[in-house]
């Protein structure tokens, strides 16, 4: 089991392969359990949407030449 503490004080306890449940303790003291796969799907969907937004906002030179 691994632990990650965020800057705002939220604490995540999780398996390195995200199998099983991710235990989250919020700064308000709430304990939440989320399947690791569901959390990974959520973060992936967010990252995908951000990349699409970045491409839509990019100029041709930024897309072709990474400028």
C-alpha cells in the first residue's frame, strides 16, 4: 500500500497498480473508497479532454513543429 499526501492535505492510500480500492481522506476528515480503475478512468477522461482542448487552441506551427 502506498500513500500520497497532496498540497491541500488530502491523503490517498493505494496499491501501486491501482488494483482494489483507493482510500481517500479529505481535508474535511471524510473517508472515501473508490475503485482504482474508476479513479484511473476519471483522470484519463480529464487528461484526454485537456489534450483535445490544447490541440483545438493550437496554431498550425504548434501542432506541426511543437513550437
